[in-house]
């Protein structure tokens, strides 16, 4: 039979463990919430280090945890590539910083696709767009974004540029376009079935983590259990 002192020690140890569990869960919840807040918005600027001020014939490009690639139909003998240009490169759109460009020079059915490299859901709120080449004709281009959701459904946003692109001239080549709120969450990938565009500064919203809410709920349950023991 356990002595009175042993029973007191056991009761104290149980209360101590419950308190410690509650504290750990609360701290974990706070950390997760802060991580979510810190990651609530990020901008893909295409500013990765490079050797030269332009990169051409790139089929895959990785930036800030996202994977940009050219999707070619199965069996196609040809494919197009992405290009990344920096400031000071003549005859291309210019905003003073590196950016991504795409045009269909070889295969007319290629699309550009981007998603989180390791998988996951995200949202996008805005993007900077311009014509791929200086627009001598003065004709705008349209760029369509197709957002694919987890359940297979899709949403679409199409933007039309203002046709002002003079390369190294004094005009502002890029415009900022805002996506429909439906693009703000739940995307697993985005497809761009358009060409002759230049793109920069994609504002990304990582999907809010459900772990914080789970931890918070466990913390409440643990706290209630601790209260019942007193």
C-alpha cells in the first residue's frame, strides 16, 4: 500500500505533467501562429543569383520554394523554354530587376506551370506583367492564369496589358494586376496558357496552417483536464 507521502508525490507529479503539457501546447500554438503570420505573404522576384545578366533555354526554374516549368504535350518533338533577364538587356521588357519571360517559338501547345516545389496549397494576389518584346505595333497582349484547386476544379483570370513597352526607354514597361479573391487560397498549381509575356513580383500567400488551430484545441482540452484535477 502506498503511503500518504507517496500519494501526494504522485498527485503532484500528475499535476506537474499536465501543466507542462498545457504550456508546451500553448507555446507550440504561438510559434505556429507566428510562422503563419511571417509567411502570410511573400513575393517571388526572380532575383536568384546568376552568372550572367540573362538566362535563356531554361525549362525548369526554382525560386523561394516554387517550381516554374514548361509543360509540353506528350509526344511533342519540340518544346519551348523560359528565359530570365536582368536590367540592362536591350530589346526586352525592363523594370530594373530580373524577371521571367516566355514565348512560344517552337511548340504552339506549351504552357507555363508553377506550384510549390514540394507540393501544398497556396494563393496569389497580384503579379507584374509586360509584353515580351518592345511593342512596336502598340498592340496589347492578354495573359490568362488558370488556378487548379485541390478538388480538381479550376478558376480563371485574364489580364490585358497596356502595350507600353519600350525596353530600355523611359516608359514603365510593367503593370501590376490584382487577381480575383478566388485566387487567394486553395491552389495546388497555376497554369499560364499564354505566350509573349514578361512576369515579375508574384505576390504569394501560403495556405494557412491548420496545425496552430489543432494545437490550440489540444491546449484547451489539456487545460480543462488540469482544472478538473484541482
